[in-house]
C-alpha cells in the first residue's frame, strides 16, 4: 500500500461511543425502542382525531425529535465505524444489527407521520399557524408533500423492514466489493499496487503513460468484479422501480425531488441549461489539447494538469492553506474548521478496506460532524479537503435547528462545500504571480467545475436512461449499461475528448448510483448556486458574510426557494442558471487569454 502524509490520521469516534463494546450503545438501543413504543401508546390515534392542543402537539414533536436523535446517534456510530474497514465482518454485523433496530423504531413511529398527513388542510393549517409549532412548521409542511405517495401503516412497515435485506444489503455489498478492489499496473518496469481511490487519483498526475496504465488497470479491476457489480446495480434499480410503482410516483426522480424540496420544472430548467452549453466544455478541452500539443485527448486525459502543473502537496500544507482561505472570509469559519483537525474529527489515511471517496457525516446535534477523506497528496485532495470542511462547517452551524431540521436538502447541501473550494481557489491564485502557474490553477479549477456541473447532469441523464431501459427490457447486461454510460458521457465532451471502450465500465464504481439514486444533479445545482453567491460576495464584501452565515445556520429549516429569496436569488428563474454558466464561460475566456499571453498557444 502506497504511503502518504495522511498515514495515521484517523477520526476518534468516542464522542459517539467508546467502541462497539460500549455498554451505553446497547442501553441506548433498548432505550430508543422503549421510547418509541411509549410514544406510540401515548399518541396513536390522537393526531388523526385532532385531539391534541397546540402545546400537546409541540410536546409530541419534541419527544419524537428526541427519539430521532437517539437512534441516529447509534446509526451514525455504526456507519462511521464500518466505513473505516468495510471488509471487517464484525463491523458489518454491527451495522446490520443497528439498521434492523433503527427500522424497528421507525416502524413504531410511522403512524405519527401518516396521521399528520391524514388531517384536512383546515385542521393542519390550524396547527401550522400556531405559535407553539412555529419551530416545526417547515418540517411538518414538508411531511405533507409526501401525502399522495404514502401507503397504509402496515405497508409502510413492511417496506421499511424489507429494505434491510434489499436496498441496504446491496449498498453494503457494493461498499465491500469496491473497498476490496486492488489495482495493479506497471510503468517503465516500476510496479504499482494500490486501492481504487489511489488509482483514480493517478488520473490527476502529469505522466501520461502512467495515467493510461492506471486507467486501463482500473478497467481490468472493475471487469473482474463486474458480474457482482452488475448484479448489485440491476437490483438497486429494480428495487427503486418497485418502490416507485408501489407509491405511484410519476417518475423515478420524484422521490429525490421531494427530498430536495424542489419541483420538476426547476430541475428540468437546470439540466436543460447545462446541456445546452456543453460547447463550453468542448472549447476548454480543445484549448487544453492545444496547450499540451496533443493530437487527441482520451478519457485518461480529462483531469491531467497542464505541463508544468501545480506540485503535489501534503496533509499539513493543505490544512494550513484551507484554514487560511476560510479565515480570510471570516475567522468564524476557520475556528469551526480547525476543530476538525484538533479534535480528531477527520479520517484521512488511505488503507485497504476503507470506504472510498470523501464525505462529511452530520451525525446528530448533540455531538458534531465527522469527515472522511482518502488523502493521496494531490492538489485535488487539498480541494476535496476544502469541500468537505465546507460541509462540516455547514453541519456544525446547523445543529441549532435540532435533529429534525439540521440536515439540508441536497440542493443546498453543497452551498458551503463548493463555496469553500472557491475560497481556496482565490487564495491559491493570489499566492502566485507568474502567468503559467495561474493558467494551471484555472485549468484545474475548470476541470473540477465541469465535473461538478456538466458531468453530474450527464450522470443524472445516464441514470434516467438506465432506469428506463430496465423498466422496458428487464435486467441489463453490462455491455448494455456500458453503451448507455459512454453515450451519455460523450455528450459532455463532443469531439474534444475520445472516450475509449475501456471507459465504458466505469459506471460500476460510482457510489451515488447505489447509495443515492438521482443525487448527482444536486451537485450541479450547488455549484451554479455558489457561483451566484460568490458573485454577491464579491459585490457586497463584508456585508455579505453575516448573511451567508445565517444561510448556513438555517440548515433544513426552510425550503431552498424561500431561503435563497432572502438574498435575492430566484431558483425558479431559468436566467439564474444562465448566470452561473456565464461565470464558467468567462473563466474559459480568462484561460484563453492567459494561454496566449504566456506563449502557450
């Protein structure tokens, strides 16, 4: 296993529990189940009969929230503990057991949501307009959006229980399979062996021969596991289709849009605007081809740095640069972000069996978020650090909303993470004087922006086609999925990049398709939103800082549309999305000017 500067940097989960043998863990499991049963006995039948006073309803919500936080603290520990080593059967067994207990709690509580949804509009309005329930108004309103798609209590309980041996089981199997993949390749008689995340990070290196060798080796490793990965994907898609049919959703994206609290028209406007502007991506890669003097660019060239690229970094250097960037915006953000390092809330080392990628887990308001990285000493890892710390700061600030409203919809979940990237980018640009380095930095930033905006919309289109193809033709062969994947991805690049047949297999490692169907468009939403927010920041300066902090503190307590209207953003206006695209186009123009003035073209 290749060593990095992040070796030994593990998170300390003792703020949740001392470990899997902590007696408090078992006590809390039993207590959560008991409290859920007592809640059911106390309130069952009283909501739908509208028997509760405003004060009694508020007390019920507080009790519900307490149970919600308790069981989520337990599941947060089990999930994070498992993510450290997905191959450890004991960790897997704990996660499975906790998920079963969580389902038991949810099944006891499902009546509460169903009874609230059964109230007439007049009865519901009476509660929602009361002063006593003001804090929970948005949460209760959001519950009622799901009313047309809810089933009977018994049917809801059956679905919840069965998911532990259906969707949740396949998610765990996927994590174990991907975590177990080892990629081996040789370049100039030097052998390399690494986990999948490390191999993918090679695509950001300057050595083209090494990039190609790593990409080909990734393909071979995915093909070796393809029989199982194909089985997982087909079952995840079928499970989603079945649930959508049971609930009579109009299309497979409806549940995600409901969770994100956005309507289909807003999502369509976003995706169509992005797809209409892929010429910007093609223009960028043609420029990159000219600068690098390549005859043709291939899939393994997508994230490569320009010649003379930004040097590698290490964990400590990245930490300081990210914290300095945050401090320039406001010391408050630095102070919060610094806690993650000082208090061991980050797990950054790369090791076999560890879950791939990066994420920030909000856990529960009574504790704090935790961040997972797979830090491989690349500049891209520094940017990922800034991204995930943005999530962490957002989640930390939103704790004041309580367990039910701390988490944001995915559409605004990227509001701080991508903003953190922008802060870091500005710092890196301001720290250098020479045009060549600035050119490299802009190119790297644009590649990441395109991956966040255009690629994520493309991946959502791929998911739509994948689900549609399986509904029409049943279980799909890998070669059929490969074709859908390559066709969708080629739309982003036009003729500027050739995606080889080998790239066709790369759908099979994308975690989001398995864990979070139709998640990806939220990244594009978040990126274009932040480009607008950053414009406002540059216009208003210090005046914007407290407004932005208040946005983060709001967590999920308001719908995105209402929250963003406070700073003059209307996400239902198609021109809003064009504004973000325009910023990207201006960056491409800036890159073209730098390339010309520095003599690169």
